[in-house]
C-alpha cells in the first residue's frame, strides 16, 4: 500500500537520471522528454551550469530566511526586472504562490481605491493554480469541484473576446484583469495577435491592473523571454515559475508602478521564498538563456516542429488543428486520445494529453535531430490511433 495521498495517478515508470532532452528509467531505458516536467526543465535535465550553480551555492549557503538581506535574491530581482521592464519582485516557491501574491496585490489595490468588493476578471478555461484563491480564479469547474465555498469576486469571461471584458467597464468593483497570454493547461489556446494589446488599453482606460500569468509561457517558452513581449506591452503584475528554476522550486510575482508599492511589511511573505540556493539557480538560468542564444533556438525549433507536423499530418483525417508558439505545441485531434499517453510511454516518449489534444513542451535546448525524432514518434502515434 502506498503511503502517498492518491491525488496523482502516475504512469508506471520512475526515472533515475536525466541528460538534456532524455530521461533514463530504473531499467536503464531512455525516453525523449517532450514535456520537460510540465514546462519546467527548460534548459534540459542536469544542465551542467545549473548543476554547478546548485552545487557551489549549496556548499556555501542554502537558507537564511527573509528576516535578513539575501544578496542573490536582490540580484535576481534586479536582473529579472531589467529584463521585463517591471519595478520589483516577490519570490515564492510555485506558480500558485506567485498568483496568490498577484491576487493579494489586486485586492490591496482595490482597498487603496476604497473599493470594498474588489473583483478580478479572469478567463474561462484558464489555469492559475490549486490554492483556494488561484483555483477560484481558474476558469475550470473541474478544478473547483468539491472545494466550495470558493474565494469570491472572480468573474470568468470568454478568452480572446474583447467585448466580454469591455462589457464590465461600468462595474466599479473591478480592480484587475488576470490572463495567461496563451492558455497552456487547456491545450495551448492562442488568442488573436492584438488581444493583449486591446486588454491593456481597456485596463488603462478603466484604471484596472493587468495581471499576466506567465507561469507557463514565461522564461523563453514562446520564443521571447516573456510571451507578452510579442505584443510590446508591459503588464502591471507578471507572474512566473516553471522554467525560472529549471526544476528548483521558485515562483515570482513582479509588479510595476502603482502595483509595486502595495505589499508592505506584514502583508505577505514566505519562509522559503527566494532563498540563496533558488535565486542563484534562477540567475544562472537567465544567464544561460542569454549566453547560449536559447530564444533563437526556441524560434528555430518551434518553426521547424510546427512546419514538420503541419506537413506530415496535412492529409491526416484524425487531426483537427495544430497550434503552436515557440515550443508550446498542441495537436488537437478529432477524437479523444487519452490512450496515447501510455502508447507514447511504450514508444519511449513523454507527452501530455488534454482531452483531444496532444500537448508538447520540449526542453528549449532541443536540437534538430531530437526534434526530428519527436516528429516521427508523434506522427506514428497519431496515425496508429
Ligand atoms: C499558467 C499557470 N499558472 C499557474 C500554474 C500553477 O503553478 P504551480 O503548479 O507551480 O503552482 C500553472 C501550472 O501548470 C500554470 O500553467
């Protein structure tokens, strides 16, 4: 009998070693990892510079608490604000925590404007995390089921529909709009190109905060360091996690302007958040991304994968649509394809299935040979379905 709570249903495999885009299981079998631990291990497994950074920082200092200055945390905040155009940062340990901080800042923003029922607009089919506030923000009844009463004052609108947001312009309780630039968990749903620009304008007009949840799209996944940079806009609050630590748990909530002055002593905190170890790791992740031209690789490999899938599957009767931005890729089929998860595993490939959609989030360091193998394995799975 397992002594783990049964909230996951893991596939029947355990990995003992990782190297780049490959994982090795307990029997010594190698698997191509096209999921990166759900968009986390962006620089690949056991990247040598990340391993070195973890080892040397662990030998020096791991944790002190936020009751003292943490040099690496200040350095990371400076670096990530410079790269994003944001003003300051709070560090937690996960995407959900980054979003909790964002929601708390939005509520404080409401309070500072004498709004007693501060309300946040979020999107249907969004995913923002599993804590009570973030699952309430999430636009998916399955995630919320069983957890009533939810945290109140979230309004869910259709994603990629400007009118739906505009319709709330007269609602004086609204304090923020919170969106993923591309909806990841619901199957790589990409809005029209100027959607975020239009939302930015509405927020400016109504004095609402724009919160962008880039927990999945951030840190290079779409070919820019942050997905909203494709739109040349800056949010008021930006949340990050996943790729930022390459597997070491870290979440970040960045704020700008009026949103950056609301968390004051006593309003928020995290014992582990932003410790010397995770911050050194995240600093190294950002350095490697810059030094090794990782964003160029994301664009190049993203274009290669997308064009290969489109070409090889163009006559397939099983494919409904192929969507991608950088290395966030979805192949939506016309039928449910849950069985492909196990079949992919048997073919030594790790992927994600969401309903009728195959979702791929390969490491950002994937090379052409590995991308070619990925195309051929996925196309065979689709054709044999
Ligand atoms: C867009 C988005 N926000 C938030 C989260 C939650 O992050 P975490 O699981 O680290 O709490 C996720 C996780 O998949 C996500 O994709």
